[in-house]
């Protein structure tokens, strides 16, 4: 996990997103225990209340659940739930900003489609930004 | 986390003033420290931070006003004072004492002193318990005092420049240890420091003191949302910031950065401008520089 203290995204949101990410990639499998509030707050020097706020967000979304006296665990079907949520966000997060940037660069619709097709089926999993 | 629900666990500072000669160090200050919070007490040199901590811990008497801990006045009141621990810049332990003896001493005053944790922390910081206090370097003197502060179970722990003289590794270790003991046994920490950036994420509430007065008290979260900076071509920035509350501007040739107070609405910002978060340190500098920090001592 990596937190960005320079980002304008609140720390509690970064925590919930990173745990969500770990659930999605399977780094935290279903029914496995996630790091405790104490562990996370000591690792990153953040107030435990901030960590708790991030955890509560995930708990509210049903992605993690509490085992009394043990800690927080990844819920059944959590990875699938994250996938569905991200598919819904995909349009807003990527397509809209892609079109905005393409507009600024003066790319036409055809040029944009050509660019997408150039990489399609190839290394679409690359982490290029 | 264990949450204590007793509402009487509070430090209340009311209408406190304190002068040294003809210099007024604190001007009619009122504030409250709630239970199980971590506070950052920020201010420039001479702002009055240490004076405030000295008053709370009864090392100084106020000219006027009252300070109470859990409902009882702190003035010459051992019961109220036993609820708090003050790690000051000055050393209050006999110089000829060894570190281990000092721990024993602390345990006499504070029966809940966590000797096991103290031993562990000594090992982590590589502080030799057999050493005499007068033999400790500046850094290790801070470490020694810091370990006691982290192991005392008082309701309120006051830390004045706790990482003075510590190298980066030891500062990290100190913060980590602070978070651990706070998670295990929540109590109130009041941290006065100049290393704002390093402690921001640990603080729940920030109090900024400026020239003997409270300039700002707010949650860290709110303060981080309080402002932002925009930078880009000077005329574009100029146009965007007109009518907004600006607390500072940097100019570099045709480029301009402006520090804006108020919540950010991304949709309103022209896409060619860069938006950056205003961190606590920048905000602090901007808020306390216009009317210059004065010497209060």
C-alpha cells in the first residue's frame, strides 16, 4: 500500500480505495483478514480515526465485515462487487476524461478510434498513462 | 479502540492571559482539549505555545483566567496534575540518574507507567538504560523523554518539540510508536512542533497560535479542504482568482501560482490550470506570515 500525502484526495478515501484495490486483485482474498487499524495507522503514521473512517466506508458497502474480537475480514463476493462497481465507474472516470483530453488536443473522432484500435487486442493491460 | 465516554475528561483553558515584563505572551486565550484526541499546537517561534503548555502544567501562573483538568483547577493541585504529563524541552530529571532509574521514578509518579513498552522502545531506539542522563546527546535526550511520555498512562500527554534533534529514522520510529501506543490505549496527545508536514496525518485537530492569540482551531480534514493552489499562465490565473479570497501569490516569469481559500469546485477551474492541494504547512505559512511572527519572550 502506498499513500500519497500530496494528493488532494483525503487520506481516508485513499485507504478505502487501496484496500478495495487489494480485494479486487485478490491480494486480500475473500474471508481473509485485512490489516488492523493499529497496523495501518502505525505503518503510515496516520490517526487511527482516519483509518477507521476508510474501513467504515468499505464496511458500509458490504465489502468487509467485522468478526468480533478478531478484526475485519473480506466479505464473500467482494471482488465481484468491486468489479461491477468499477465497470459502472469506467465511463465516467475514463471515457469522459479521454474525450475531454482528445478535444483539447484537437483529435477527431476517427483519429481517436484509430488510436484505440491500434492497441486493441495487444497490450491492453499496460499501465500507460 | 477503546473509547472512554466520560465527558469530564477535558482540559479547559478559559480567558488566560500571561505577560513577561511588558510583552504579552498570551492574550485572553480560551480553548478545550477533548478526550482521546491528538492535537497539533502550531505557531511560529515566540507565538506562545510553550507558555501555554507551561501554564497548563502549572509551571507558570497565569495573570488572569482559569485552567482546569477534568473539572479541577490545575493551580498547585497534585490530583489534577497527575492526570497530565508534560514532556518539556527542559530536562526535569536529576542529571546523575540513569535512564533505568528515571523510568522507575516515572513509574512511582504514574503507577500505570508501561515498563514493558519502555524496555521495548529502548531496544528499538538503541538507548542504553545504564547511561546517565547527563551523558545523553541532544537527540538521545529527546528520545529518553519521549519514551517516558509514550509510556505514561496519564489522560493528557503534552509534547513540546518531541522530536528535537532526532534524525529522520528516529523521527519515523517515534511517530510509529506514538500511533501504536495511542491505538492500544487512547488518550489525549497535544503536540507542539515546527515539523508540521511530518505530523499532519496523525492530527485530528489543529490549533494555530499566532502572537499570543488563537488564529485557528479546526479538524485537520477541514483545514486540508480549506484551500488549494492554482498555477499556470499569469493572465488565466488572474482571471480565475478575481473575486476569490487569496492568501498568497507566487510569480515566476509569466507563470503564476495563487493560494485560494475556499472549497474547490473542479468544474469551475479552466482545464489549462494546475490544481494542487494546499498542505497544512503551506496554509500555516500563508496564515502567519502577513502579520509577521513576533518575539514574545
